[in-house]
C-alpha cells in the first residue's frame, strides 16, 4: 500500500499534570474517511488541532504527506490540509463574502474560486443558490456547516480535517453530507473527522475511539 497521507505515531497530549491521551497511532490513506469518536473531554479536538500545529504533542510524531510536523514544516503542511472547525468565527456580513475567505488565506492564494463549482456543491448538499445573497446572520447553523464543507472541498487539499461536520443537521442533510464527502475521497482526498453522530460514524471506513 502507498504511504499514508497522515501518519501519527505514539502521540500524547498533556495539559498541566494530566494527559488527555497517550500512545495514539493512526495511518490514513488517500481515498479513506476515518472518524474519531468517544466521550467529551478526551482530546479529540485537541488531536485535530495538533495535526495543524496549534497544539503541541508531549510525545510522539505527526507526518503529513511525508513531512514531519515541526517549526520548519508547519507552513507547508497547512498548505496541504483543509480544516473545518466546529465553531466557525466568520468575520463577514454576507455569505457571498464568507465563501471567498478561504481563498484569501496565504496558503490558498494560488487556488481560483469558481462560483460554478460552488453551485454544483450546493446542489449536492441540498443548499439553495440564493444563499449567497443572504447575510450570514440569516442562515442556520446547519446551512453554515454545509456551505463551509462545499467551500473547503473546492480547495482540493489531499487531507481534510473536520470537527463535528453534522452536529447541526437533520438526518436527511446528514445523508447528503456523507454522500458528498464519500465522493470527495474518490478524488484523491483523505478525510479525518471528529463526530458524535452515529449515522456519520457508521458511514466511515474506520471508527477510532478516544
């Protein structure tokens, strides 16, 4: 089998005198969708943040697309990872502005925004085109989640990390998100998600308890 796009070996994250988890190992390959589940407070979101270099490991190592995570590689690694946090802080008044924010980031400035592709993703995710004409405060949390999933996949990163992708969705919308993300993994993408959603977890290629 080819080398994993994400390799985590003996990872440990500590806060104060306590350890959230230790000896965590993971190999995720292109074309796979894995999820991490478990009780709250066990370090699931912290692990996602560690992959992006926002939270340091106490022990172990993380390798993304052949690059060992470190001070000298973090910028290059972030260019290869698409990230959707659970709590989205969006400094935009209009949805039309919100969908372009990711393309203005330093790591994504070479990627062209396509409204045609965005509308195609909207349709697959059960979103109306006229959402672009609304204020961010006028859309629901579930709509915002799906919009960010649509936008993030347009970045075409080899690794996508998502924290609770379906927390604000009804079952029908969850099914649309699953189909959409499964389709994305067939385009040379790997997905790692944290979820408490049983339906989403059951759809993943592997479920990891933390």
